[in-house]
């Protein structure tokens, strides 16, 4: 049950945000929206407002935003999708993936702003001590303010890190301010391996604070950038590719949900980024494929015949479904039939 609830939460949120992107930009550009649905299958709840049908459907693993002009008999209507400029149509197609990418940053912001907090690097005050570390052994305490190291004044956390990092496996003298008194503490750094050079550590960390607007936003964008960099490494062959289909994703969601809501939010952000990028790939039946047709139309000066475009999208959709079924089959073997192999 926990896996089911977590999966509905993740997929429902990602799909809702994606389709709302198409929905809002379509309305903003004057394209008539016929229906906005979350889920597939029979309607559980439905209503109509401003000539738009809204519905929540029984199968919570999809959704759609239906625009006027998606059927050939509607294409000539003045407020239909095909009658709009290339820029307007491109904006609508880009909106879904863009919203998924924005959602990922927003989720990270929620985590760092409300739940986890961000490091306060504007001060040299120690926020926490690592267990069994040189700092703990030397008697350094959380809340101590590092005023100087080896006689060199420090004012911000970066100053502290920079100096300690430059002294691997060396004894250093810290001038600590604690309860309005000064204390000098000798501590020997440990060596922490780094990709290019060894660096010194003593097992201290900065203060962690919540409700900091700009630092939380900056850290969120940085985390977003790290994920993009990791995806680039996979695409460029620098890191291994591990493909999972719907079964694998649901399995992962269930496992992560057991470790806590924060980790589930992080996974949601990760899937949202992947969904946003994959949907922009120039593959027929995806938004990226439709964008490719707009680029071709801009170059040719006229659109490709709807019948030909429809055939290409149908073939692309069939191949995409085939790929999903193949990956799903692999997921069933991996996670259900032989989960321990």
C-alpha cells in the first residue's frame, strides 16, 4: 500500500505539473483547451468550466491536455493549435518539460528552505561535530566560533575550510571563542582523499539554518546542475547507463518511500528532471519530435502534410511502446521473478 500511495503521489505530481504547463501556455497564447485530465480510463470526477472539461480518471499513471486542432476536422478553427504561429506552438510544446525542470528546482527549494536547511557560510561558527573525529577528541564543541587558525584570522566558513584543507595530517592551533572566553585548542588533521589532491579535515561542519530564501534557492539550483552534469556523463559514456521502466521506477519509489519523505521528494525531483529532458528528445510522438517538425516547417516555409506527420508519430509511438514493453519485461525479471540475482 505504501508503494502504491507513493507511486500515485510521484506520478500524479509529475504528470499534473507537465500537463499544467501545456494548459497554461495554451490559454495564454489563445489556443483553446478542450480537456485537462489527470490519469487514464474511466472518469472518477469530472466537471466543465469555461468550455473546458476537467477530469480525474481511474488509472493515475498518465494524463493529457487536449487542444483544439488535434483532430483533423478541427484544424481549420481560428483558435486551434495548427492555426497558431510556430513560436506559439513551440512555446506550448516546450511548456510541459520546462515545468518538470522547474518542479525539480522547486522541490529542492522546499527541502532546503523548510526541512533540511542550508549551511550558513557567512560565519566561522561551528554547527556540528562529527563523531569520533579529531575535533571531538580535541574537545571542540558545536557553537564554538573559530576566530583564528595558526594565528591567521578567519571570518567565514570558507576561510576555515580553505586553511584546514591545506594542512593534511598536520597539527594546527585553533583560537576558539566559547561563552565570551577565548580557548586555544591543538588538533591534528586527518587526510581526506580527494580526486586530485589530499586535503585536511578535522570533522567539523557549519551551522545549518532553515528559512533562508536566497541561499536555499542557490543550493537548489546547484543540486539541479549536479544532476544535469551526471546525466551528461551518462549520455557521453563517462558513466554507466541503468535503464528502468515503469515497474522498475515503481519498485524504486517503494524502496525509497520506506527511507523517508525527504528521500521520496529527492527521487521525485530526479525523475522530474529525467522526464523533462527525455520528453524533449527529437523522437516522434514526444514533444521533442513535434518540436522537430516545427523546425522543419520553419526551414521549409510550410508544414509537413498532416497525414505524413501523423504516420511518423504513429510509427514513433509504436516503437516507443515496444521499447517500454521490453524494458518492463526486463524489470519484471529483475525485480519480481529474480529480485535477489
